[in-house]
C-alpha cells in the first residue's frame, strides 16, 4: 500500500522533472531568434514604442 506522503512526493518529483524538461526545451530549441516571413508587412500602428 502506498502512503499519501509517498504519493505526494512522487507527484512532486514528476512535476519538477516535467517542468525542468519544459524549460530545457524552451531554451535549447535550436531555432534562435528569427525574422518574420517576408510576406508579412510591418504595420506602423503596432510598432514597439522604442522603434518610433
């Protein structure tokens, strides 16, 4: 029989492992910063305030 504390520790361990893997995949996706496709035009109404 598995106790409630053991179950919670296992659940916490799985959550930590999945979170760490998600963070690792986000930072090492290998794509890096990318430009938008050439077919997309730059709408001046939606520019960042620092680019004006």
